[in-house]
C-alpha cells in the first residue's frame, strides 16, 4: 500500500482519454483527499485498473440520483459543457462536466478508494436508461456495494457475476430509492397527526 | 481428525444446512446457507437483509442536526463512531474547525467505546468456546466500562458525545476522577484477561489455526480493523489518516501474521489496553477552552468524505449537501460490511462446530451492515 | 487467570446486581432520562421541536396559547433538545422510571402551556414567553425582565430599541 503518488493526475488522464476533472486537498496532518470526475463513464474500468496498480483499495461505492440544479443556476453554470447550457432561455437541463444531463434522473456513482490513508473518489455520471460496467473484475470488494446499488436504483451494472438482491426481498418493487416513501410509513407511524391528537388530548387531561 | 478429500459442493455426499438467521453468534439475524461434506464446510452462501431499515433514505429526510442522533442509533457497539465520522464530514464541508478541547473529548469517547466493544467480543468468544465462567468474568469487567459511560455520558451505549462542531459533553473534576478510577480498575483486569486468552488450553484449542484468513485473501476482500491486522494488514485509520488529535496519541498498531480466530481476539485485547493509554494521555494533556463551536453551525452545499477507526475498523462516511437543511445523500460503509465476504475464506474446510466461533471473530454487526 | 482467586473474590464481594425493585437502583447524576419542560423560561423559539430526531416534541398554537408536548414513548433520550435549547428550559432528568401498561401509553407525556397574555403596553393578545434577553447589552435588571415579559413581541422590540438609544 502506498499513498497517492505525485503523478496520479497524469496517470489518471492517461487511463481516461476523454478527460477528467481532478482536484485534491491535503490537510495539516498530511492526509490527501482527492476527487476525480470522469467525462466518460465507460472509462471507469480503465481508471480502476490504473488505481489497482497504484495499490488502491476500493472502500465504498455510493449511488445517488442528484436532483436537477435550480433553473437560475443554469444561466451561470460554471461547467463549460457547450451546447444548450449557455442560453439562459433554453429549457435544456444543465449538463455535467462530461455532458450527462443533470435532470434529476441521471445517476451519480462515487467510487471511494483508499491509498494507505489518502482518499480518492472517482465520480461517474450515468444518464437514465444507460448502464455502467461492474468493477468486480478488478475489485472483489465491488460485489456487495454494486448489488446494493442495483436493488436501490433502477441502474444497470453490466458484468456483475451475481446480480441478485442483497438486502431487499424479491417481492419488493425495484428502485426503492427512486420512489417517494411516505414519512409515516418510514417511521412506523410514530409521528402522525392521529397519534399526536391522542397524545395531546391525554397530556391536557393529565395536567388538569 | 483427518480430511480424506477436498470437499466438492457438487458431490452427492454434500448436504446443505441452514445456519441462522438467529443465534449464529450474537443475537442478530444473518442466514448462512452452508454446504457441508462430512463434518467440513464446503461452501458458504451468505443471505442478508433481515434487519434492513432504510436508514439511508430516512437520513435524507432529516436535518443534519437530527442525523447526528440518527446515525448514532445505527449500531450500538460502535455508536459513537457514526456521528463522529458524520460530523467530520459536515465540518469538512462547512470549514468548521473543532476546538482543541473538543477534539480531545472526542478521542476519549471513541476510546472508551473501543474498550467496551472489544471486551464484549472476546467475552462472546469465551461463551462460544463453552467457557462460560470466563464469559461472565469478561462481561463483569466490561461492566466497569459500562458504568463509566453511564457516569460520564449519561447512557451505557449511546454516548451522545458528538455534535457538529465539537463535543457535546465536557469533563469536570468529578467525571475525570470517575474516568481515571475506572481506567485504573480496568487496566489490570484486561491484562489478566489477555494472559488467560494467551495461555488457557480451552481457548487455544478452539481458536488457534481456526478460521484462517491469509494475508492475500485479506487484501483481496478489503477487510478492515482487527480482522485485517490479525492477517498482517498494517492499517489503522488513526495512524494512516489521523483525525482529531490522534497524531499526538500513543496509538500502537499491532499486527499478527496467523490470521486465525485467536489472533483477532489478541489484537482486540491489545487495542483495549492501548485505548486505556490513549485516554490517559488525553486526560493528562487535556487543554482548556470551549468544547464546541456553539449553536447550530452552518453547513453549505458541498461534498466530503470522512473516515474514522471504529472498534471494528475503518468507517467511511460520504456526505453530499445541497441548499436545504437535509443532506442530499448520506452514505456510509461500516467495517462489518467488508468483513462478511472474508467469512467464505475463513470457513473454507472449517469444522461445522467452529462456524459460530468464526462468525463471531469478525465481530459481525448486522444492523450496521444492512442499515 | 486464577479462577480460584476470582471465585474467592466474588464470594466475598457478593452479588454484582442491583437489588432493584426492593431497593433503589443507584443512578448516575448525568443519566439522560425523562424530559422535563419549564414553560416559565421558554422563549418559544421551537428549536427543540426542530432538532428532535424522533419527532417526539410538538408545540402547537391553541386558543389558550402555545402547548408543549413531549411524548416519552417516542423520545429516544438523545438530549438534542436540551443541548440546543438556548435557555435550557428543557432538561433531561435522571428519572428512568417509564415502564407502563399499554392503556397508559398516551399518558406518558410532558405537557405544558405557554399562555396568552394581554400586552401591558398596547393591550394586544400575545404569548407570555420568556423574553430573549441573552444578547442584550448591558444585561437587563430583574425588574426590566419582568416588565419585558408582560409585553408583546413588538412592544418588547420597541423597549429594547429605546433602551439601546438611551445608552
């Protein structure tokens, strides 16, 4: 195991010819936290192989569905993605650094790597209806996290050796995190108005 | 006992037995579908999901301040590490600098939890070995740590020691004295317990060369914490990626090469003793000043990764905030999540009677894993 | 470990367990138990309601004023409310005696009312909350605080402004 090498950016750029957006920060205790956003999600596997050669350990994978940025921000979007974004009146959604439309339905996958204490997160954006390659050929540790992402979202991960459900039962409808679950259901109805009217009624009586 | 043939899952002599979901080692549900050949394990299938509660979804419906408490309740044994890593992520986004005293207090809380958590695990090991007198004794010693937590933090499990921007508790003369006297009681007891685990025949016969995880397998599975260190992986977040004031603490990262159940127990006992030295150093060098930054710190939109060394190993939090008070996404991976996979290596050709001991040796936490 | 010595030690020490319920169980001073609310000192900022992770606290405007309810059966005893309360009007007592039968469950509530009052200046009806005086410099005297408490929010603000102008 070794920490993030000095030439990591060059190595990552070589592995991902479509481009990356890279930034890193080292804290006073010498721990570096780096972020690498891919322009092209199909270059993920090459990046993973590059990191595996650096001795990185895949620590966690986060799946999420980032909400669409508010309309006003689209005007002064800092991402220089070109078509459709610069025009303020355009109804086109904001594009990510790599050109994935950020319309609230695209998926963001964050692959959190550890290099002997330094943290490097590879960010890949996948448009709705598209898919991404599994990291399991390179990292055994990608198995469970990818299975979990597949059961929580409607995202397809291609090349996973065992794409069964991980935690959720087969009877549960897929893509649970893409649905709105009523809060009272989520909290077992412990804070509904019905319940509170009873509590407050009883509280009033008891205090009289 | 001798093995005559390498177990083959396809051979007609293979039988499938269910182990779990209840009472495999701890009273937490995990279902193992185990193919056995004779008395040996041929194949392990892990079936999870019995306590999946959707906390990650719930966390996105709660404010950051509420989530400090919610994350503390994900798990009981490493309850302090969750809000700790979560708060570190929020502080990273908000650019909040925790006051020195707050950092020390956070270390004290984390190490107290480590002592109690490790003692609990080695106690269960004695129970599974069938040495219940030792089990009762270790649990009794752990009770000193439990009483200490109740006296200093007000609760035996959920310390409530963390808030975004620092620590939520402070030490006064009375609680410092309680801490010191409890540590003085704990230290010789743990040293004695360590000696027993090192020399007692019943323990050694059931744990040496049992559930071996080779170094290469440990790296492939990405295991963390005592499980990794017992297999020669020299990694501890407190040393590799120091946070709070761990760079100034006497953190001893001990590794062993055998990778068996016994090595994992010995690593835990060593860490429990080391934790006591760390708490003592904190008490000796505790600076004065505020313990946190004050009311309701502001956390803007942003993203951050934070890691801490929970008793069971590396705990990682990823926080993404937007413009609202609720996080856009909060994701965490607990040490147990990585360690389950290693069981398939540990149980290879293991005796059926050793399954529970091996499962316990990764200090499994199901409520953490499934959230 | 010498288990004979341990055996002897445990024999002389006697039981480790508490004799509860036949004798009181010792409880730590800092124990985080049942919530207590003091309507007298509450400023009515409702922060407790917002920071409570379990949704166990509700403050409601009624015809009589504002009610405070904390249902102990939802409470997780985290102490977030006390920690964030600017006036420490919420306090976690060391009382853990909360066992009850099913038919008693809705009675497990800390209930209080911050009543309405008629403003001593303008005569309007407003909540009789404690005035927020922590940031006022120089600090208010007890008589000033007493006077401020009898006012509505608008008249309170007027009073503070006038005081500042005079200083």
